[in-house]
C-alpha cells in the first residue's frame, strides 16, 4: 500500500511538472557556417614586416655563396630575377653602418653567346609577373564574387524572406540528423551548384531566438557558387567578419560572433 501511494504521488507530481508553464516547446533549426578560406597570405606591416625582413636578411648573410652558374642558365629570366633580388639584399645592412662592406652589384648583361640581341625583349618578358593583391571583384565591390578579399576568410550570408540577413538555416525534420538537415537546408536555400565539405557532424555554435534554436555546422566551399532561390533567400553575399557584423542585426551578431575567424 505504501509503495503504491508513493508511485501515485510521484506520477502526479510528474504530470504537474509536465504541464507547468515553465516547460515550453522549441523549434530546432540547422544552419551552415559556410566559409571560403584565405587564398593568399596576409600582407604584413609595421613591426611584423620589419621583423620578417630582418630575419630573412640574417639568413642571407649567414648562408654560403650561391653558385648561380650551376643553377641558372646565362641570360635566362630566372638569373635576371635572382640578380635583382641579390642586389637588393646585398645593399642592406642592419648592423653598424661603419662595418658595412663595399657593395658590388652582381648584375651582368642579359645577352650572352646563347641569346641574340633581338631576343632580349623575349627573355625579359619571360620574367614572372606578380599580380596585384586587389582583384577586379575588389575594384567593382562585387560582394557575390569569391574572387575578392583573397587574404581574408569569407562567409556566406543570405537575405531571408523576412528581409533579414543571416547564415543559411532551415528547420530540422523528424528523425533527421543535424548535419544532414544543415546540408539539405543549404541546398534548398542556395541551390545545388556548390561542392561543400562539412567539417564535422557536431555544431560549432548556436543561436537562441525566442522558441527557436539554431545550431550551425561548419563547412567549406570547394567549388561552385551560391544561387538565391528567391523564396527562402532573396539575396546572398560573401562577407568578411567585419562585413558580417555590419550586415546582420546586432543581437544576431552577439550570439554568433564567436564562430567567426579574425583572419
């Protein structure tokens, strides 16, 4: 009798707790933190640039003399490029200037017995040209292009049907794994023209908004491009961390900023 009464009491309390106003239903959503990694290294400046240059110079003066005749063909573009770099390094001196040795240029005529005078322009034209860090997409301000901000991480933002910008996300179906829901939502929102690699099955962050909770899975775009479907997503852009902060609502940014890289 006592055991039965205890069970009845516990069952009653459990029912009261389950119907309490504190407990509320939630809607789970799955999103993707889709990024394009930097393609080129960041350009150093200030102390970092000076430090890199100094240690590169220390390595240069402590190295053995480079046998250029063994590695380069006389008059080749590779030799011309090396001579230019060699003169630049040899003219620098970071120690006491009174101990600086006499500078002697290593440059010599490009034309030799293997190169005719008329072929000088052709030899010079074969010197590797360094392209500018600023691309055409940077000049045009094309935020939909992946060929911009090559030294920064870009993140995919979509403009939802409500006019708000945010990370692509959608509801999780019944018995659906989070990473599968995130992949499906990305395809429904931004089309199937992207080759995407999901880093893992677990989320890297989440956002709570009222009764809704969105979990975000990290992904990398390998090829292709996003295409807004016009319904779930009115528009899209590839943005840096600072651009994301300036685009999304402030409360949204405060809940997701920990997922974004500063590079």
